C-alpha cells in the first residue's frame, strides 16, 4: 500500500492508483473534462492539474507514490483552471440559452463554478453542423476535443465512426475523411452522446415535431412506452421511479396522447414471428440472427454480406404489426388519423419512420423527459392511471439485456437456463417439448457482434439463435437515456 496526503488528508491506496482516484477516496473532487474512468484519460483538458511539491501534474494519469504531498485547490491552481476554461470557451459556441445540453453541460457547470467566460481572448470556433443522420447530430462549434466520444466509439462500441484528424491547432474530431456521419460506420447507438460533456453531440431533435403533433386535433395520438423506460424517464425528470410509473399515463394524457400503451404487447407479437422464423431456420439447419438495431445490422452486412439471409427482417415484421394495429382503430369508429409515437432508451430506433416500420415518430427517453419538464405539469399532483390495453405477462429478464430475447426463449421452450456469462456475451440454452436443446446468445457491442457472426459464417459457432445489441449492458443502457453529468 502507498501512503500520501491530499490537501493534508492522509490517504492509503494500492500501487498504481492515480492521484485523481486517491483524491476521490479522500472525498475531494478534482475537476475534469476529458477523463472517463477505464476508458479515456488523454490528460488533454488539463483541468485536473494538481500541485505536487511545486510541480504541476495531471491527476488523471499521474500515479500516487509513497510520501507524496498533493494540493488540489490552491489559488495558483484555481487561476490556471480559470485560464484553461477561458481558452476553451473562446473556442466554443456559447449559445447556452438555446443549447440542448443547457443545464446538463459539464463545461457550462464548470464555467459557472469558476465564474468565468471567454475572458479577454478572441472568440473563434469551428462552424458546421452534420445532421445527415437522424440518430446523431454533430455540432462542430461546440466540440472541445476531449476525445471522450472517440474512445467510446472505438474502444467500447467498436465502430470507429469518429476519430481525431489533422495535427496541432488544426486537430479536430471528425468522421473518416470528414464524410457525412450517415456514410460513416456509425450504428446510431448514441453512446457518444452520453459521454459528450457539451452539446457537440446530440440526437436529432424531434421534440418540436411532438409539440406540433400534439397540438393538432386531427390526430389520435398513441404513445408506446418501451419496457424498462420508466426508471430512466424518472431519472431524467428527477423523480422517484415508483412515482413515475404511477403518474406517467396521466402526464402523457395531459400532454396530448389519447392512449399510452406498454410496448411489451408489441413484443409478444414481434417475437411470435421471430420464433416462427427460428423454427424454420432450424429445419433448414441454419441459425437465426436478430438485432433491434438497423445500424448494427447494416455494419455487419457491409463486412459480411452473406449474413443477410440469416438476419430477421425486423422492419417488415414491425411494419405489418403496426399497420394492422392502426387498422384496428377503424373498427372503433375513430375518425382521426392514428399516429404512433414510440419512446425508447435507444437512439438506434430514431431512423425508423412510418414507411419503414409503421411508427410515425420515435423519440428517446431523454427527449420525453425534456418534454415533461418543460410542460409545466406537476407529477405530484397528477392522477394515478393504468396503461391502456395492457396485457402484461410479467416476463422477468435477469440481465435487462433484451426482453425480446426472453420472449423468443419463452415462446419456443418450456425451460431456459443461463449457461455462461462471458461479459459481452450471455449464453442461454433451453429445451423444446421434444427434448431438443436450443443454444442461443445475446451479444453486446459491434466488435463482439462481428466476431460472433464471423464464427457463424465459418461454421465455428454452436448457436441456433444470436441476438446482437449495439450497447454494452443492453437496451437499459442505450444512448437515448438521460445524461446525468454528475
């Protein structure tokens, strides 16, 4: 163990611990902009500079040593951090009042904390907005080149859709050859948005579309809440999870939605179709690959086009289900156009449209949370209301990876057991009524998904059913969940 002092507080840490981690153990907060634990520590923002015996060292990459005396908040350090912020803000588009991340921006929070702006430096920033892709929008004028999105995309997701290009003062974050993001390897997972400390990366805004839609009396608006969105929605609004579950229907009714339906009903119909396809493939001696993300499927098929025949055509299934669902309202003598709005923790669903899936508008939990917060509706005074037309089956998925996968297992077999947990890969096995064992797996992340698909194509995989999900940890941790800066 190593003994050191941080602001005169004695701390004992393991060898290899950084000063930043040692300070946290002493309950001392050192400011950072670029640091992401276990993922990104380029020490480029320099906000975490500390005083060690008169030397200035970055706390996020400097390891603690025996007898080290660290000072974290001297007048000298405060002035240095203030100057760093002034330089950063001088290269930043400070339109905070209209920025999507206002109130939830690390740079804004830090500027408020240090009571500073661009100072006397000349304000000059990159210009350009890339909104070619409906899942992610890039605003170059707000990028502070912290590298967090690059590390997330390449190291965690495995997509490498964005990277640092050019050199020196010309360095910037961009797609390969600066092509529009729609033509890059972006799968629309939105994980870059969750780690961006500013408004440089956001999902394409559809909140105004929702306002317009709800303001039209000609539509019969139905909101489809994805399974598992309640907790993240509560987090985004800043209320208790139980309160959100009880009040969300009344709140959405007051916003203008005529009905609020749990998307789990749809999953039953969807997975009936998937289960049928799996049986068909098994009869032909072929595995079946399922993914809720059109982006991850596109990227896999770009590398392995021969995998196309093994993928579930989910858009067609959803289009058929949603079309029949809308037609059902004709029998109820509703003389308005039925509009479906789906809420997900994931940005990968945003590109889906009425033409591709029968969903009129898809929004993220983050966007709905903003809609609720700006509506003026007091959740504490809202009524308790049940979901409309709910046929809840109570399926329990211990991993929160994919309710869809749980349904596929339940529809096909009587017994399912978790066979192996390999981090990004969760293996399942279950028995059909005839005693035959079916092997399936849920894979998180593009990199791991590509590897497993290659094994299938090479005949080296034993899986009958492979479910690929873009986000590590599953849909519960999708890129559309509220971003909490703390």
